[in-house]
C-alpha cells in the first residue's frame, strides 16, 4: 500500500501548510479515521442517466465505497465512502445570476477534488462562489465523518465530524465538530465546535453555541481516534444494513412505490414502511417503520425511524428523525437529531422549521406548535421557551434579539422568508410538486439511473488505490446510428 501512503502523506502536508498559522496538524486525524486495509475492501459507484452522462477523471486516488453522480474530477485524493452529487451543477445553457448580473459560463460546472482526504463526507449542489462559476473546488482539505460540503468551495481547511459548510466559500479555516457555517466567505478562521452561525448577504446574523458538556455527549474527536458520541453510536449501530445493500456488485432494482416516487437501490428500507407519491429517498438514506407522505424526502445520510412525515417534509442531509410525527411542510435541517420514544414522543406542527444542527433528545413528550422555529438542545417541553419562537414573532424582529443562548441581529422577516423560499426550492428540485407531466425533479429524473462500478487493486504496492484512468462523456455525434 505504498502508493496509498504517499497520497495520504501528500494530502496531510498540503493541508498542514495551509493551516500553519492555526498550528493544526491533520495527520493524526487522517491516520485515525480509517484502517488502511479498509481501502481495498469497497467498490466505488458512478451513476449515469441520459441527462448525466459519464464524466470522470481520477489519478492515483482511492475512492473506496464512494458514490458519484454528475460531473466529477478527482485528482491525487483519498475519498472513503463519500457521496459526491453533481446533478445540480450549473450548465452553459442555464447560466448563473449574481446580484442580478447574469454570468455566461464557458463550460458546464465540474466538482473538482484535489489533494484532499474526505471521510464519509457529502458534496452536493453547485458552487455559490461567483468568482469561479465553472468549478466547484475542494482542495488541500481534510473532512471527517459525515461532514456536509453543500455548495461550498473549500481550500486548505479542516472540517470536523458532523460539521456543515453551506452556501459559502471557506479558505484556510478550521470548522469544529458539529459546527454549522453559512456566512458567504470565511477566510481564515477557527469556528468552535457546536457553533451554529448563519449570516446572509443582507447582514442578518443568527448565532448559537452548544455548551461543551452537551456537545461532548453527542460528538467529540481526539487526534488519532475516530469520532465518538451518541451520533456515531447511532449510525454505527445500523451500518450492517448498509453493508448488505452495498455488498452486491449489481444491486437489485428497488420495489415499485407510489407514482412519481423514487427510492434508491442503495437506501435501506425496513419494517412497515410506506412511501407516498413524489417521495425522494436518496442513497444512504435509512427508513425503518417510517411513513413518508406525498412530496416528502429523505436525503443522503438521513434516518427516519418509527416516525410519520405527513407530507412535503424535508429531511435534509444527515438529519435523523426517530419516534416523531411531523405535520406537513416541516423542514428538518442538516445533521439535526430528533429522537422521541414511545413514552416521550415528539410532535412538530405544520410549517415549522428545525434549524440545522438542532438536537431534540426527549425525556418527556414534547410538542412544537405549528409555524415555529426551533434550535439548540431540547429534552423537555419547558426547553422550548428559550430555544424556539413562533415564525410570526421572529418576523417582528428588526434590530437585535436574544432568546436563551441564541442571538440574532437583523431583520427577522427577511431571514425567515429566505429559509421558507429555500424549503420551497428544495421540494421543487426534488419533484414534490410533480403532476404527472410538469415539475419533474430528482424523484422522477433519476428513476432510470444506472451504475458503473470501479474496483481498486487488492494486492501489491497499489493495494487500495484505483487504476489511473480518464473517462470522457459521449459527444452527440457518437449517438448517431
């Protein structure tokens, strides 16, 4: 495995150079994440459709167990069980609008991953950096377990486990475990673990920090070791179900569900689960005794267990919903953890918003009323007094507001309206509003997806590394018979 070790050493050196002012050494985190023998045990998957032809270029890279869809270019990198979704990238025909200025692209956008170590990370959406519209770049970066890189180019940075960078550009920064960052540009900076930080272009700013003792229960990371805590215990306890799903060279097609719906053959569906119309269940989603009503979705790395989603609900990347009942049009943000029990169920009213990285882990029954926003750590009904507010009252804020440990500065109506618009866009993009003819989305367009499987060397100096190869998409002339 000499070649694999050389690639890892190069990634560590390049990332450390970028982080030298922060005195962070990513080496122990990289070496502690995955036993080297594991790199040779898993296939990589590349999905294609008529709208997303094959486009791939990787050199000296390990891609163990990773899933690719759309335009992806991987160079000198190590990806382990990652999801790279390029089906929403910008195209020459669609263009890109920035501050009401339309930019015409020279080429279709490509996700380009260079000299980076990504461990069970998710890369999705298109780059929201207006300066390089044709490229979604991830370079000289280390990302640990279940980090989300959503529309966010990242260079020379370290992303802790279960963190999210969302619709921003991150350079030479360290993002702590379970931190959520949506602040347009971050360069350079250290974001503390458990800091939920949202700042939009209009200057509206939301900030909340978990108490260290609370965060340590759910996720922590020590150099040289894997992440620990409730989150890791939860996903590790269910990984064998995914091993069975991914353990076949050619997974069987999923069962037929309600019209307009799509359930990935690389999702886990167990127990008494029902799938309504126009539902999207992405790869690596996990459903057990779940009911998903019309237009709901379960995105990558999300879990819905012993729960009901009444319809048009968004379960964003990495969100976990257990023992809960969600009314219609509920948004559950990135990596949120919602856990009720038969003795202490969770009910969330229609139209409510669970902000990203919220932890609701119940000791007693809790009901969040309709049209509310919730954040932070909730275990009993009384916690909602300092960690939730009605959307109507939030919209009245114009200036500064403090509720418990949360601070907000700006215009509340503008802030919450942006969230609601984004929820509508997510539902639209996923095909929730498909009427049988119009408004197709991911749930309808990916029904005929097929997969190319790529196997690494299993012995010798190249063990655990995939062949050096370059694949180009078909030209239209090649399709003429």
